[in-house]
C-alpha cells in the first residue's frame, strides 16, 4: 500500500504545468483516442515516440515514470506472450506443441505499444497539475456534478484510509499474524476489511454532520476559477494536431 | 480483471462507455445528496481494501471486492466502482483510460447482481445464512464480471479465445478467495454493525 503520488512533480515549471487543465485534458484525450484507433504497427511506434517526447518535455523525472509503468508492463508482457502463442499463422518458432506465429507476434506487439503509449500520456496530462485541480477541471468539462464531488471526496479520504489500513495491519502483525494461503488468513482479512468498513461508516456520519453544520447543501464552492488564455488554446491545437497526424498516417500508409 | 488500452475493438470500448453512462445516470437518480459523503468515504475504503495482497501459493492476488461493494452500497456501488476505477487508472496507471467504461461495466454489473441476490436473504432462514449469502454474493460479483469480460474480449476478436480460457482458469481460486473474504466480512458486519449492510 503506497500513497497516490501522481502529482508529486506538479510544482515544476514547464509549458505543460502552466497550461489550463481543461484544455490539457481535452486535447490529450483526443490524442489518446487517436492512438487507440491505430491498427498499423509503424504508426503506433510513431505515436510511442511522440508520447515519449511529451513525457520528456514535462520534466517529470524518468525514475518516477518507470516506477509507475510496472503494472502496465506486466499486463502487456502477459498479453504479448499469450497472443504470440494463441494466434495461428506463419510459424516462426516451435517448442514442442507451442508455436509462435508471426501474426500473433505482430498483434501482440501492436497491443503492447498502444497500451504503453497511452499510459505514458497520463504523466504529461495528469502529472503536471495538482490532482484536486484536475478533479475540479472535470467539472468545467461537464462531468456530472455528483460524480466530480464523489471523486474529490474519495481522493481526499484515500490517504486517511491507507493510513488506517496500515495501522490495522501493523496491529495484526505485532500480534503474530502471518499471511498464508489458508482459511485463517482469509477469515482474519475478512474481519479486517469488515472493521475498515465499520470505521469508515461511522466516519461518514460524523463527516456529513460536520459538513451540514458548515452549510453543505450538495453544492461545492471553491475559491479558484480557471481562465483560458490564447496560449492554452495554442497548446491544445498543437497536441490535437499530433493526433490528426497519426490518424492521417494510418489512413495514408 | 481490468483490461488495458489498445486490446478491445472500438465498438466494444465505446459500447462500454455508453452502457456505463446510461447505468450511472440511472443510479445517480436513486441516490440522495446526503449519500454523497457516504459513498465517497466507502469508495476510499474499498479502494484501499482492494490494495491488500492475499497470498496464493507462490504468488499473491489483489482483492476485487465488487460483490461486497454491491451489498454495502446498493445502487451507489456502480458509481463507487466507476470512481474507484477512474482514480486507479489515473493515480496508479492500473487499468486503461479508454477501457474505464468497459471495466466499470464488468465489475459494476457484478456488484449489482450481488446486491440483488443478497436482498433475497430476508426470505430464507437456514443455518449459516449470513455467511452463505455473503460468500455467494462475493462469488457472484466475480463470476458475473468474468462472464461480461469474456464476452467483451470474444466480441473484440476470436483470437482472444486462448486469453479468455486462461483468465477463466486463473479466476477459479480468486472466486473462492473473494467468496470467503466476503462471507467472513458479512458475518463480522452482521455482528458488529448490521446497518452497514443493505
């Protein structure tokens, strides 16, 4: 259990950091959409290079990015292996009854490149703005009000929940609990999770009363407003153009 | 059980967003404003609980807990899962961005099925009823999600048949783990704070 830290480097200075998050999210979403639609490996590789360049220009340290690519790399490699084995086609390599086909290898590589490229784009898109500001920007993008509020509150309480979960696990460990593959472990974890929910449930009542007494009526009032400048639109056009170029390459080639 | 970007056919992930949009709109109308803080805090708890590793032989698995989410939050569970998955994709790069709709649908429908099943327990009286219904709700959450995931993969392309078969086998022990954890958590909640359960 580690704390969410995607916005750890949102205090740095770059053209991505100073960009209005609404324009940033919209144009990056368009770029992501164009990448997911690609079906040709060379074009997907161009997309990968563009995404890497955007990541580099965000000034977020590369060590941080590699650390966060673990899950997608695991998923992609499992998929890559399965696809190369399961898709029939021209035989490249045979090991007993396992055949690695050219078609499978191609399809597997395409999926891997696309998944990795889109994951890379999360860093310039989300990692360059403080996360609460990103959530607020969603409201400006017409995401339903209730969903935005639930996301904002959930994000706030994740930190508290992680701290509480860690404390409970330390308490268990100090009483000699060891996680094994047995019924006792599952029973203990079931109770631990039940206790987390009881505590959270009791907290929800206190929090709600505290919020109502401060005037909460289902609306959220915030102090900072967004202002869209010419530069924000220029950057949005630039990022969207990258998407248009990729789609044109896909159609032309 | 999440799918990353770039795997599914366009119709499938777009369909996932359409379905999730419709179900979310339906569920949003069924929750009152005073439930917003409750759903949020419980979503944070689910988010963290699903980070807990359970050892499984030489490896370990994460808990999914969508069945338990359904029996605690009811209609709010779909919204909770949608928000939880979005935060997971953005904060931990876990799952995909274009697949948020599909992933929320797979898990969310499982949660709603578990919720519907769990409501039946008032009509039945047998020994170990609470454990049994909690256990089955946990299993139903995974099974329904898995069936939905398999359909998504198979409509994306026949070449995914191998992946689907492997996913089904790999999820057998996960079903047992999810069911047992949900069952034990249900007994615990019935003893300590029954009003948490729907």
